[in-house]
């Protein structure tokens, strides 16, 4: 069973899109609510949006399965990354709307959660870690870029309207000041999209766990409001909008290689 695909590049850059997957095994899907079977909380088309990164020499790792199976951007311990705020778990039982993922009494047991971690979570992280180590050994430095997207208005998770582009560096801990300054300069130089750095989304488990600037491993998360490149209601990709978004994302990735 395919858990992910890994494209091995030559540049010191790895793009990870841990919420791009949409597959849900039948034995899980039959227990989901009708609404959850549409996997609405997917980071829709985010691997497609970032496909150009391969032209820059970047590596790219893309999972096949939905975050409803297991959230690859949560730690094994399932400790909340945003204490005091609504969020979803390692094997989510609530959607971003606050509605249930599972039909009554069908939520996964602790044993099932552990089994999913072993089957889906661990292989992804082993591959991600291995690719970071390969690129670091070749270049002496590497940047892990976490590509994410989310609906721009979700009252269950945050108030009001999320900015178009939400850069996260674990409050400055996962990337060097020099890289953060280069990225902010790119964002400040464009006027198409509003943006924030270390706002509501500061970076998930992957950014916080793997970012180690002192060792030459930097990690950055970019959470994009989905209105920027797609239709949030139908989940349809918008080629015109996406091209505009890529005109900002490309120089951000280029800045990581500077």
C-alpha cells in the first residue's frame, strides 16, 4: 500500500505537504458521517500548487491518505500545539467546523490510533527525516518547507478572516533570523496578498520538531487561505488564481535557496 510519494531533488530544499492526501480506507470511511466522507478539511490541491518546486531542484514528499486517517502534522503524543484554542487531534474526531467526523460510537479506540500511527504516520516521518539528512549531508544545510492551506473563515478555529498568507517559524525558533528576514522581504515587496508572520498559525509539529537552525536545518510553514487559489465551496482548483499565488510562492522558495 502506498503511503506517500517522495521526489528526490538536488537542492537543499524539501517541500512537505502532509495534508494533501484524500484517501480513506473503506473500513474507516464506512464509519464517517456523510459530510466527513468528502474529507472537507483537506489542504486541497496543495501539491499541485507547489509542483513547480521540482523545477527549482526541490525534493517533495506527498502523502496519499487523508488527515482523518491520521494527522501527519501532529506529534505522536497528540499534545495540543495551540493550548487554549480549538484544534483537532492526531486522529481527528471533529472537523474544522466543529461537527463530528464519525457517526455516533464509531470513533477510533486508543489501540486503533496506535495502529494508524504505525501504519501511516511513522513511515512518512521516517522518509521525511531521511530526506532531510540526505540533503543536509550533501549541502551542509537544508530548508524544510511545510505547504498548507485552509478555508479562510472558520469560526471554530479562529475569529474573523485569516490573512491570505500565514508564515510560521515557531515564533522564530525554527529558522534563522537571516532566512526569516529574506522571506518577510519577499512578502513585503508584493501587494497582491495580505500576510502575517507567526500569527494564528506558527507552524505545526513538523515545523517545530525538525527545525534546528543551529544545525543547519531550518523549517518554515506557509498556511495559505484557500480563496487565494481555489473555490472554497466546490474545492475546485482555479488556474488563474493559482498562477497569481505561485508568483509569490516561487520567490519565497527561491529565498530559501539564496
